[in-house]
C-alpha cells in the first residue's frame, strides 16, 4: 500500500486544484510546493483560533518539492489515520499545498484496535469563508491568511448579520 501514496497524493492534488478552480476566482500557479503538518499541532478552542495558530506555524515552514514531502510521508505512512490536502497559499508564481495528517496514536485506544491495519483516509478540501452568502459565488483561495480583502468582507458580513438579527428582534 505504501508504494501507492505517491500516486494517491498526486491524484488528490489534481482533484484539489480542480476544486479550487471551480470555486475560487484566483489564477492558480501550477508551480507547486508542499508543507507537511500534523493536524494536532494547531490547538485552539474554536475554528478561528485554530486557523490563526495553524497559519503561525505554517509561516515558519519551508515549502518542499513533491518528492521531498512524499519521502517524509512514507516515513510515517503506517502511523497515519487521515490525510487532508488544501491550498495553504496561492501566489502569482507558486502555489503552496498543505498536506496535513492525523496520527492513529491521537485516537482512543479502543478505536485504534479496529483501524490499526487500515491505510490512511485521503481527502482534499477547501474552506469556505464565513462571509460567503451564496455557495455559487467564487471566493479568494487565500482568505484564511487574512488581509485587507478578508477584513473588508468580514466587516460587511458582521454588519449584515447584526442588522438581520436586529430586524428579527423587532418583528417579534
């Protein structure tokens, strides 16, 4: 099974880029670099804090080539329960894909017994920004990194949310 991880990650990367092209307005560079993350590294009591902590950790990482990251993945392959690919950062001349993994050792001991010999589950994902009011609208793939556009969209999203809650309170 381990020998297939290279082909599986390559296919998953293609699926991820197709997903991004379908849902995001950014032009995605095909010059791909990768970072590897343990999902358990980014702690926090909610999604927003976890995302912020994950971004702080990822900023310190040096992107690697596909072959380099596959070597690292193969070393821990039997220990991995779940693998997720998503675009960490899209720049004009390169796209950095984060390969995050969840180790079997992080699972409850009783459950580990049932999956100990299973190969890792593989997923590719794009996170939807909270301000997206219509799932058919395209959005910035880099929204999780923050920035002026993100802050502007969050500002207006909060205004609409507060306004709609205020109107709902008046109609009671």
